């Protein structure tokens, strides 16, 4: 039996798989790899930045990961429809002064017929944390291990 195509219309299983694939890609911290999940003309809103296209996505991600050091992300599907997925997420990172942060956010995704994301809108808030408050520990860059708790297991 062949693997299901990850294109609309989405089932619960396909939507959940797309969320985990996105999490794994972002945890690679590879702008080229991550950008390939988006359509050539994908529209993005990330915090206060609004831009369009894969080249802009790659540039944004390179800037992001130059600033957000030791980045580790966990995503969880919130809801889905035939071609849209809503996600909540948290990630931890530190700046070049070793101040740690936990970012809390929500994303709304819309996909084209080929299963590429054509729209991503993200709202994100950063909370300073101490090293002792960190929760995301796995070798980075790299995917969150299957046995590492996700957000559903998180107290926040």
C-alpha cells in the first residue's frame, strides 16, 4: 500500500502528518528545506512582517535563525478543514547575550492543490525564561524525538 498524498482535501491523519512534517523541517533550521513546503508565491505574515515568495521566506528564516539561537520547536494541530490547518506552537531560543525565551504562537495555514502552503499567518509572543525553566531538550538541529512530550503534555 502506498503512502497517502499529503494534498487537499485533508483528513485528520493527513493534517496531523503535515503538522509534524512542518515541525521537523523547522527544527532542521535549514531555510532552503523549510521554504520548499511553500508555494512560489506564498503569502506570509509573521508577527509584524508581511512578505511574499520563497526567496523572501528563505531570507526571513536565515535572519530568524541567526538571531534565535539553539531554536527548538513543538507544534500541535488545533483544527483543520479541507485545505486549511490551524496550529498552536511553542519554541525556545536564546539571544547572543544568553537570555532564553519561550515563544508562544498560533498559525493559520492554507494550501494549494499540490499540498504546498500558499498562505501562512503567525501571531507570536515571546516570554523571557531562565535556563531552569526550559522544557525542550533534544539534540539540535534535528527533529523532536517521538518520546519527547509535545504541547498536549505541557502545563502552559
